[in-house]
C-alpha cells in the first residue's frame, strides 16, 4: 500500500463518485451528464496543474481513492464506490491528519454517509454552515481537535 502524488487514474474515481453521491441531491442532468465529463476533468487538470499539487492517491498497484488537502483543510476525499468500507478512506484520512496536519473540512449537509464517516474518525460538527455555490444546498464545517 502506497500513498503517492496524484495519478491520472483518479479522474474516473472522482467522476463516478460525483454522479453516485451528489446527483441524487442536486438532480441536475445538464451538469452531471453533459458538462461534467472525464474529458472536461482532464482539460481542467491540464489547464490548472496547481489543482493537483496537494492531491494524494491511495495506490496499492491500482488507484482506489484520493484526497486533496489545502492549508490544513480537506478539500475532497473519494474512494472507488465498490471499495468503500474497506479502510481506504480511513487510510487517506489518517495520512491527511498525521502527515499534512489536516484538521478541518466542509461537507455537504445532506451527505449523511460522509458526515458519519468523519465523525467516526474524530471530526465533530462546529455549527458553521454556508451555502454551496450556485445551489440551494448547504455545507457544514467539521473539525478534529
């Protein structure tokens, strides 16, 4: 098991995770099935390589998940859907906390599965809440003390 700097293979993981976890909340066909494509993700990464600077993958010979950390804040954490509940997310989270000093994050309020995961790993809700850009949904802040 190795955690290493970003591999192009995680594009697929992010793509499918967004559809699986966020489409049911936002129900926006235009975005999830027309705008948000693997080609669009590839283009974004090629045009903005700095986005990948603080992104790390779980790779044991195959990329199974990734985490992005910026200034002590977890920006994204995704695991391939069929591989959830196998310790991959926990491994990435331990790496973020121990090696990168990550102790805070924002999670989509309706993503109860993610919030429960973070709470099982020592994060607590702070009571802070903010609107998710261009939607009617809200993000909540969690911290690890």
